[in-house]
C-alpha cells in the first residue's frame, strides 16, 4: 500500500470526519486493550457511527498540552540540533486504513533520514504512575509510536514527555524525558500491531460486527 499525503488541517471538522474513516495513532492502544481511558468497543462504535468521540478540548490538561506543544517542540529542536524539525498541522499521512497526524517531523541533517516526533504532557500524583515513565514510555503511548512507524515507514522516532508533579513544598516540579526508537529494532512489534489493527478493521469495522470487549488495565494511583 502506497503512502498518501493528504492536505487537511488538524482539529478541523474535516479532520474529525476523516478520523472516522480509518485507524489513527490514538486508536491503536485501545484496540489492543492497553488504553486505560478508552476500550476497543468504544473505538469500534466511533468508527461505525454509533458514538461521537468525546469532546475533551475544554479539559485543563488537554488545554495545557495544546498550549505547551509548540514550545516543547522548539525546546527539542534546541536540544537536538542534529535534526531539522518541521511542524505541519495541515498534513495527514495515510496508508490503507491507517493514518498518522504527527506533532512534528524530524530529518537527520547528516543522513537525510526521516523521523517522527511525538510530544506528551502529563501530571502524575503517585509513585506508581511515575514508575510508568521509568526507563520506558507508558505502553499506550509506545503503541502510538509503533502505529506511526507502520504508516510512515520512517527510520527513527522520539517521544518527549514532560511530567508534572507537586513537590513536598507544594511547588510544581517538572521532569523532561526523551525516549528514542529505531524502527529496525521493533519489527516484531510492528508486525503484531499491524495484524491486530487489520483484524479489527476488516473483521469488525467493515462488516459492523461488534468486537468482544477487551478490558484495559487501570492505572493504580
């Protein structure tokens, strides 16, 4: 399947409609039962028109993330000058039934290799939640990166996480972490995810057959 580059503005009504016509990065973890905030059945209901996706744009953490997004990308560009960083919120990439709306595109200046940038902001309130960020990306974000690798076929990715906590003195504490990935090291995971998404789309979405519920693991506070 060839990679398509479609001009469409992120967040626009046309973009929201487009998202119902395929599987995006934010859907992937839920399909596997790995998203603690949404089930695979809820994703299916959205794709077949039985449910309108929840509007979470007014939630404080979402508003904060959107406001911080471009600033964090600029900081990444300062910290990693070996990459050319491009923000393009008027383009969606599509391969078959899968699509990708990126936070930013990376190009390694020395080699010209293409990469993915994904940024996350989060606020944690417990040691258990913080442990999810120790040495690795939380799995529901990791699956999103895998999905983008499948759609784009690019060589590398970075996930940048800004983690906000309230310190012992009541002041805000920020931890910034960068998680690099190479596509060549993830081939088994990419194959597994592709087959699961293909099964979900062809076995359940296209014939409008409700899938069996996969209950996600809850985040322990």
